[in-house]
């Protein structure tokens, strides 16, 4: 599929981006906690789903992980350090505030067997698949009868 380049739209997008940049560094702007998205990796294997989320600097007690109706929800809050309240920031890139992310899984999982761990700033969740959705190998029984071989008619 080809997309036609629109230089005017590109200029508008650039202007919006620059406006947002200057909105964020305005000296009159009071820093407020903000809602931000949580990036996750979701991997499926034959037995379970593995979800990883990088959340450095959070106390695991400030995380809320729940599973209901095939949906995994991760919520939390990174609290701001207000030790520099009277000082002027030159750079303020670390995120703080509340975040939430919900992921709908394509198959049923055992909600009571979900395992969660937090190490080195990474939250790892293992969600085992329910037995009824795991692929099952069907064994084929072979009788003691001799296999009949066919002959080709090609001469």
C-alpha cells in the first residue's frame, strides 16, 4: 500500500509536537502527577502466558494486579520526590504518578494460580492456561494387523 506524502500535514504534526514540548517546560506550569501508560511484553507458550512490565523505582506494595473475566489489570503509582520543591528543574524526565494497563487474554487462564514476582524493576507475571484450552496430543492406536501395500499401475 502506498501512502501519499502530505508536507502540510507533516508541518502540522511537527508544530503540535513542538507546542507540546514547550507546554511541558513552561516556567509557569506547576508539575502535576499524571496518568501514563505502561508498556508490557506478553508472550504465549504452550502452558502459560508470561507478562513483563518495566516499572523501575516503584515499591511493590504500591502495585495492584488483578485478573477478572479474561482481563489482566496492572495498576500502581510512582510517588514524586518533592525534595526539590523550591529549586528550578533544568531537566525533569522521570515519570511519576498513577498508571494502569489492562490486557485481555485470548484464552482462559487459571486465575488462582497466577504467579507474580518483582525483581530489578521488572514485574513478571506467569498466567497458566486452563486445562481445557491447552492443546492435547491424541495418541493413535495401531492394531496388530499387517499393513497392506499397494502396487503402482504405471508401466
